[in-house]
C-alpha cells in the first residue's frame, strides 16, 4: 500500500495598529505577519508474508516542512509634538516597505526609534522507519515485535533589524539620513529516537468469559542536540530607511569577527516499560484493565558562550 499526501498551508497575514499618546510624545506601533509554508508527506508500506502465521511489515514516513516567515513591526519610537503624526498603517506599503515621505523625521529621537522587521525560514526533515514482525505460534497465541527509528533535522534562520543609526552624524536625523541595522539568528536541531516494543497476545476462555491478554514491554531511546547563535550588539548589514532592501538569508553571510551568543544543548532519555492488559467480554459487556510500569532516565547538558570568532565555531 502506498500513500501520497501533499499538503500546502498558507497562513494569512494580519495587521494590528495601536497608537497611544500623552504629554509631549506619541507612540505608534504596527505589526504585520506573513507566513508561507509547505509540508510534503510520503508514506510507502511494504509487507511480506512468509506464511499464514508469519508476516513482516516495513513502513517509511517522510515529512518535509518548508516555511518562510516575515513580520514587520515598528518598535514604537517617540514622536515629538513638532512632527506631523500619521497612523502606522500609512508608514508601510502592502509589502511591508517603508513609504517615503509618510513621516517627517526632523527632530525625531531616533535613539528610541527601533524597528523589528524579521525575515526568516524554517526547514524540518522528519524520517520515520517502522518494522513489525508478527508470528502466530498457536491458535490462541501470537508474538509481535514493533521497532521504529526516527530522525528529525530542523534549521531556522532569521534576519531582524535591531536599531537605527545616522548615515552622517553631522546631519540631523531626517528620513534620508537614517539606516536600519540588521542582525541574524541561527538555530539547528537534530534528534534521533529508537523504540522497540515486543509483546505477546493470547485469548483465554474461562467459562462464559472471553479474555484477551496482552503482555509486553517498551524500550525507547532519544538523543537530541541543538545549536543556536545570534549576534550581540553587532549589526552586520545596514540599509537606508527609505524602501529597505532585505538580503537573501544565508548563514554564511556572517562576518568572521562578529560577536555572537551561542549555545549547545544536548539531552538523552532512556526509558523502558512493562505492561499487562486484559480485555474481558461477557455477553454485551466489555471490561478493559491495564497495568503499566515505566522507568526513565534523562540527562541534559547545556553549554553557552558569547564572543569569539564565528569562523572558529563552524
């Protein structure tokens, strides 16, 4: 049996505008998000029958998630009374670009006027392998073993502006003399999981009662490792405030000597369980009783560091 499913999801963008004022200043905020994602599933299954009593089934599941995100936000700078005020939704066009001439930046306290304009992508590859063995060794009893192995790899990168600065410090902070300063963050995660579940199933009839008994055990192992990094107060890219052009997101665009805050997180989980299940049927009544004992051990190691040369960390 083969199944092919293609799912495409698009999350619509939303705009919220908030303005508040008092005293000698007014703050305006704009938030707009736009996410485009595609998820691809593939799940073929292969079964081989050795005989009427013994079968082996192999199933493979593949999931590929590709997601691009974009959010525009005016972080809420201080506008002085001498500046004409306009609603935030008139500061950006439909594509999120700043509209030239929508605000007069003369006298603007630009140090308190920070934009947050992230652009990012997230890629996740999910692989699952399952193998099931079933053998019926009598009319009433059979043994089954289900084993699965899963690997998941995720990558996420985002580009965001952290502050504004002057092109020429000798000139006033007009709209022609402001730069958007950008930073980048990066995150990767790799996880691997193994699970083995052997169990015995049998049917026992005691008088008018029909019992179906399952005795089994589970063993699972999870190993997860992640790495994240982002710069500290060190913008590597700047663009004029008027119609800013956002570069393609590429982790290799980092300058070699950029200051970063990085972390390496690892976790390992071992667990096993024993369980007993009994299904009792009598006429139109069915009673299910189950007993399960589980034990697990988790080890976590987290290391963070800042500064240094990024080229040495790759």
